[in-house]
């Protein structure tokens, strides 16, 4: 059940304005707006279980229990950012590529509505020069070895000031307001996000999507540490990514290891950026 709210009407998302800015045929044509709720992921899961169709979107001005990956808290103070979950009903191949579609769409939205050019930290962070601007959380429901639905949670910091929340944030954060020096309206950014998501979802598996994603991946060409859910830490150079999104690491002994999930920490500045495509330059 949604929690009581205290936001004034002018601080709330104007969903009619968002709808007027949409160019989609499916994504965002049904939007469920909460001024205050625990989590858009929780609300979207309830709707998906009740049969909500592909492209249904849940948004909230405030989340009291927002979450990121690995159970982390996603700080969601009222009226400052975009907290959205998109319900998708993918086939297996589309599901595999949601981790590519989603961050590319998020960076598309920022690029379409601001002069900023955010990059992607593998696998799910949107950033500006190593400062976190947004994040992606994807959860899927399977039955009889087939995906029934997936929930794509996307958070983008718009007018968020991370300073008061420093003890709850795991890495340096930023927002459109901080980067641009002025507050931004959230509606155009949300509409651009939904437009971009529908477009990129339609490109799942296509070379154009993969090339754009690879070009925006700030992780490639860096010395990194990958921390697995078991706690194991592997050091190496991020040399490439696979078509479905896995990261390929070359360790100090020359072994190549492939990861479909993990926490990446950059260990040093990029020395020799890789060309688009993520392949190291040929030697000799």
C-alpha cells in the first residue's frame, strides 16, 4: 500500500506532461504514478503478477524503501529524481540483453535533454566522470524455464543533492542539477527515458545497440577488480564484452575470465583507451 505523502502538487511529477512528450507506441502508454511508496519495484511486481501488459510503467516522487543492486539502499528523497520501473514481457533473448538496453536508454535520455554525455560503468551504473548519476536494477520472474516478466528499475538523479546522504551512498554521486548548475524539470527527462527504452528494446541483439553500448562503457581498457557475490576478488584488465553483456577480464597471468555479474572497482586511470568494439589493439 502506498504511504501518505506531503509533497505539494507543484513538486509532483506531471504525468499528463510526460504523456504529451512520449513518442512511444507501448512503453509508458500506461503509467501508474505514486507520490510516495515503498519502492516502484514492489508496486510493479504486484501489477505484473496481476497481468499488467508489457510497457506498463510505475513511477514515484519518493521511495521510502528504494533499493539498488545487492540489496543496497537507493536514496529517494521526495520530488528530486526519477524513480521508475518498466514492466517488460521479454523472450529469453530479449531478457539477456536488458542489461545493455537499459543503461544505453538511460544515457540516451540524458544526452537528449542536456548537453551532458554520461558513460556506463559495467554493468549497471550511469555516471559522469566516475560520479554516479543513475543506476539500473533488473529482476525477472521465470516459470517453466521461460521468463514471464521482467522489472527494469531505473533511477536518475535530477535535482538530488547527495551531500546530506553521504553516509548512505557507496560511491561519489552527482545529479543533473550539480553538473549543470541549475534545477531541471523531471518530466522531459522521464519522457526521453521511456522513448529511448522503447527504441533500444526494439534494437536488442542488433549491432547498432551493441556498438553504442560498447562505445559508452567507461570500464573497458581499465585495470579493475571484480568482486563476486561469494566475496572472491579478481584483478585484471577489462578487455572486452560479449554480445549478451558479459565482461571479459584478462588477469596478470594472461588468463581471460568472463563474468555475467559482479561489482567492478576501477584500480587506476585509463592508460590506453580501447577502440569502439572493446578489442585491444593488435600488436606487432
